[in-house]
């Protein structure tokens, strides 16, 4: 499904953007005329978390305006506790869902901010629903914006999202991500889970990654070796996080662990809302370049992220004291993931070659243990 959506967006969306650009008009924005704002962020959980400081900046610029966000069920949960958002609208990521939203909201917004780095469909939506539109300056989609921003791939994405708001005339920065709060019911369910598993003192580890680029995963054998070392040195419980689909991966890691009684597989048992609170209770989080890593950084948990196909300077765990380990210099293709260019390959080496995931395999267990020891 993801591949099909990307294919349609790339080829059909590209043609539509070129056609609509013939009707795109330049205009200037006036602060008094902005009553309703729509921000568009349709996809990744990690990227969605990294947009949160931008909503703080947006509220600073337009304190009395209605701020809505357009998302999908995949990432909308991230926005539910964001106090600077007045309304969350979810759409189905298919042509019918998009067309329905456009017809229902044509011309209803004064300003649209397209936070998607690459998708054409987000620009098309913005074109139809808002008179003034802000987005990145690359690709055919850029022809539909009234204000364009250069995508700087040599800075953290938090700053790149903030650039979309700064161009509107607001001076704003963020040293850390806002914490995602949890309701009483969620806290109680997680506390019950921890009590049942006798996990008072624990680290969270996420061996998985989103299906869009599984080459971001550190080998399961490395995770198992690391967990053995962590248990021996710190005598902590290890909670493996993940979706239901990652349950099998987590179990394959556990099979390689010596003291299995110290390891808890929460994949499929803890949902996204519960994960926010679970990770906030952990002493440390270790994981690949993925959504859970960004959740950990937002929750104020000390975070170590493992990178190879992407760069920590762009997507590292944001905030003071968090660490992004990168040793991809041994790979001629790294970084092969360039989200803003639509480049999210599995790996540019063949799966049956010894070079597959070369950049991730280059991270040694000693590298991670060295950073853990610095934290403690």
C-alpha cells in the first residue's frame, strides 16, 4: 500500500502540480487577515513529533487564529495533546479521501503550511483550501506555494520545520521537544503492566523500524549482545517495544539473550498512547532511527539513536544529552535516505551480499556501551 501511494503521488501528483501551477497567484500575507490556518502533516510518527515546536511558533505568531492540522490515523495521535492545535482532521491516504476533503474545505483557510517534505498531494490539498500557502522550494509541488522555503538538509529537521514558520516573520527556536502528556487511564494501564512484569528499574529498547526503510535496523544479534551486557552491568529489566508486527522480531532477539527473565516483549501489548508514558518511565532508551526514538527524546528520557542510512544531524534524538551514533562513513551510499528528495530505499546493496546494511553493521556493541557508560 505504501509503495502504491508513493507511485501515484510521484507520477500523477507531479503532473497535477504542473497543471495547477498555471493558476497559482503570488500574494502577500497580512497578519490581520489570517483567521484560519491549516497545517498538513500526513505520514511518519517520528517526523510528526518533530513538527511540534513549529506549532508553538505558529501560535506565537497568530495567537487568536484557529489552527487546524490535517493528518492520517497513522500519526494523528501525536497531535491530540498539543495545546496549540484547535482541531485535528484525519483523512484516508487515498484519492477518494483527498478529494472529499478538498471539496468540503475548498477556500476555507486563509493560510496552509505544508509540512510534508516531498509529497505532491499535500501541496495540491493546500492549493485548493487556502489562499496563502507555505512549503519547501524543491520539486513541482513548489509551484503551488505563495511563499517558499529552502529545505536545509544540513540541520536538524526540527529547525527545518521551524523555517516554515520563521518565513512568516516569527523569531522562534526550540532547545527540546515538548513532552507528550498521558491521561489517567493510560498511566494506570502502563503502571499495571510494569507491576505485573516487576519492572521498576528498566531500559527501553526498540529493535524495529517503520516498514518504509527496514535497512535502518541494527542487526538483532547486535541488540542481543548489547542487552546481555546491559543486564550484566546494570541489573535492569529490558523492555522491548514495537508494534504487533514487530513481535516476531523482538522474540527472535530474546532467543539470543542469556538471561531471558530480565527481558519483556511489549510489542502488541502497549499501544502508541501507552508507549508515550512507558518510555517516559524508562531510565534509558536505545533504538534505531524511528518513531519510538523521537518519542523518547520528547519524553525527556535519555536517548541513544543508531544511524547509518540517515544522518543524526538531520534526524538525531533532539535535545541536550541525547546521542546519535553514526558510523556510516564506510558506506559509499550513506546517507541513502533523503526524505526531502523522496529517496527512502531499503538498502542500495543487494540483500544477499555481505555489504547489505553495511553502515548499520559498522556500529559495534562497544560503541553503544561506551555511550551508555557516559550517560550513567
